[in-house]
């Protein structure tokens, strides 16, 4: 039986975020979930309560410092100190850079990078003030290793997150606070739900000449629960064990034998 902990999951209303929160609930942890979508957040909260979790769920815009601070204050009032922080909130809409509106660029950077910085900063303030051990998780992407044409802003933010994680891990050495990066391959989630179907098909066609794995193995996808279990596996390691960077990919479909 793992120790009972208190976890915060950003982007916790759907996909990998909701799956991570639910896996934590199954461990008996207290769970704080935040996102910008109120209807989906309510569904996630209901599923967590059904799993028996003590839950705090509220609107959260990770790109706004005042929203982050208000969320943390209310969550810790309700659940106690948060000692596991999962930076899952993410945003991307494929487009060649020269066709992307400035608002689209700032939205991606705001959610993917600035949001993770603000949430982690606020969480560390709480942990360091109380001299508590804890875990910080950054959800990145295999686009860090395989840059995707048409998603250069997204890839740049994820690469920046990995640099942040590595530097922060050194900065926190000796504090009892571990930093883990989960580098994620193609996953069946609601991450791309804002992409029009035609745009999605065009994107895979666009990637194919570059040999992108996403296009070559279209349909080979991870389940969000697989990613969630990998994240919790890392933070459930005994003290003294740091897993660092984990890359998780879907296995290629088995080919029929001749």
C-alpha cells in the first residue's frame, strides 16, 4: 500500500490528465484537478468521487498567475499540502509557423510552458516553506526528439520543458523534491479534439514524407491510462530513487507471419 498523498493535475478534465487523477484516486490519494472546461471538469470530478477520492475541482487557467495562486490556496485549504504536481495541461493546433496567428502562438506558449512554470513555482513555494518532500512531473512529447513540421511551436515548448526539468532537478538536489519528465508518444486522448478532421488528416499526410512515426504507424496509439500509470510508477518509487526521464511509446502492431 503506497503512502497517501495529495496530487494536483492540471488539464485534469479529460484525456491523460483525467486518467492520471483517476489512477491516483485508486491509490486512495487526495486529488486536486483543474482545467478551463467546466462541463468536462464536472464529469472528471464525479468519476473521482465515485472512485472514493477526496477531491477538489475548480476552474484553472495555468497561464494566469492569479488563477494559479487562487487554485492552490483553495485546493490546499480543502485537502492539505500538495506534494505531487503533474503539469499535464497542453495545447496545440497544427499549422505552418507563417500561417499561425500571433494569438495561437501565445496560447501554446502560455499553456505549455508558462503554465508549467507558474504552477511549479507555486507548488514549490508551498513545499519548501513546509520543508516537505514531493514530486514534480512534466508531461512532454517525443516531438522533442523528432521535431514535427507544422507543430514547431508545440515542439519548442516541450523541448523547453525538458530543459526546465533537468535544470530544476539539479536546483532541487538535497531538498527531497524529485523531478520526473514523461516523454509521451502518440496517445488516444482529447488533446487534438480542437483539430478539425480535415486538418488532422492533412497533418498526417504532411508528416508522411518526413518518415514521422505518427504517419507511418497511424492507429498505433497509447491509452491515456498507460501514460497515467507510468507517471504514478515514477512518483511511487521509494525515496532515494529518481527515475528522471521516461519515454513511453505505443508498440507497433504485430504483423501477420508469412
